[in-house]
């Protein structure tokens, strides 16, 4: 976890995702259904049932489905509900060459 976490312990500079089998992970604000914490997580568009060819700027979090992800607070794999697609974070990472 980065040292730049805010007071809610949300990691705003989540570890950059890597491409795995052609799937790119995108940063999203999401809420864990187990504990209710809101965190920046990374998941694939496919996991949220979004066409991977879709432009990120055209995707609304309301169009995304829940996805499974590890929750550090629950210490388990839980369902997460997306709140926002963090296109700004993704663009700033690209500008920095990450």
C-alpha cells in the first residue's frame, strides 16, 4: 500500500495493474459489501461485465456489475460494488509512463 493513503485509509495510488491474458485492470472506487469500506481497487472490464473494447470515458459505474476482489479489512474475497471509474488516475499514470 502506498504512503499516500488518505484519512479513510483509501489507497489513492493503488498498485498499477498489469496485463494478464490481454485483460487490463482499471482503477475503480468501489464499496465492499462485507464491511462497507470504500477503496480504490483494480479490476478488469470483463469482471464488471463491460465490453473490453468500450472507451473508458463512456463507461458509467451504474452500468457496471459487482465483482469479486480481496478485502483487506474482511480478510476475504468479497463482492464489491463499483462507485466510479477512475479515468483521471489512469490518465495520470499513462502520462507518467507507468
